[in-house]
């Protein structure tokens, strides 16, 4: 058996909860946590301490797999053993509503689709829908046999249960991090309140145009918006068991 918790890699489409998920490991005393580091920085890390990484940025020295910011082959050269990969999902319409700020800023979410520049004259809603489709179609295809899928909705519905399950899957001693686990779970909220603490890297994309995080699309997207999204997301939404109106 391994003597330390597993290394962790969190992947998924932007605005799907990868940041707040990653900051769970940032609070655990046994982990070294990196949010969106350059992939090339990972080779210099001391793996004697468990490492958690959220969506690294692409390497200067090799091409990533389509829909990912990394090459899976190169990833396993760096972490040949004891690595837990997570793929974070969120309802496509909620993700699209949340992507608008970043995508409007020169397609600010990474990894960008390989053909993103060809979409720049399309409507913002179409660009966001295409981004969700591209990452969850092509990126997930490369990693689906290796990753555990986690859902934003489950995280918000019962953050403590979510956190304890992650500890079980990664080998974290719950007793040694009880305070930190409960502190993270306490800050994860569906509605803004005194307990809620937003993920640091999400703050630049935060807006005040919705009262909830789950089903925020009902406040942010029109019927016309939903119909514009549908051709991009319908098949994958069904595959991931997300209902569409």
C-alpha cells in the first residue's frame, strides 16, 4: 500500500467548479496545491509530498492532446504511479452562463479549442456552447478511462459528503484534516451568504446577475439562448445525464 495520499489532477471545462474543488486540496495540510501552473513546472516538484494540480497550462515543449492542456503520455511520465485524475462536470447551460465573462475577453478560458479564432465572429452564446462541447467531447475522450467524474451539483448539494468521498478515494486520513475538511465544506454554498467564500481564481469571472449557482441558467439565458446552445450540447448533455428544457 502507498504510504501517502495520491497525487491529484483536476481537469474539466472552465467554470465547472474546478477552482473550488482544487482549493479543497489547498486547505489540506498534507498537500502541495498548484492552480493552473505551467505543465513544465511540474517536473521540478518534490513528489515525496502529495501534489494536487488544477488544469495545468500547456507545455512549451510538446503538443497537448485535443481538448486538453496536457499530453496524457507526458503526464504519466511525470506521475507514473499513485495519481488520481478527476474530471469535473457541470450542467452545460449553467457552465455556458458562467463562461460568458471569460470567453468575451479574447476567449480567456483555457485550453482554447484549436479552431477558436474561426469562431470569433459568432455570438457569445455560441462560442460558450462550443467551448463546453469541445472540452467535454474531445478532452474527456482522452481521459475517460483514467478519470473519476465529479459533478458540481453533487458538490453543492452536500459538500461535506463530497469532501469525505474525495478523502476516501485519495487516501487522506480524515482525522488528521478534520478541521480543514469541515472548513472547506462550510464555504461551499449554492447561494451567497455569510459562509460562502468564492474560489480565488474564480473571482475575476464572478457576476451578480444570479441568485443561485445550480440552475443559474434560468436567470441568465433566454429561450433563444437555449435554442442556440442546443445543437452543440444536446448529445453530450444526454450522455452525461443532464436534462435540457
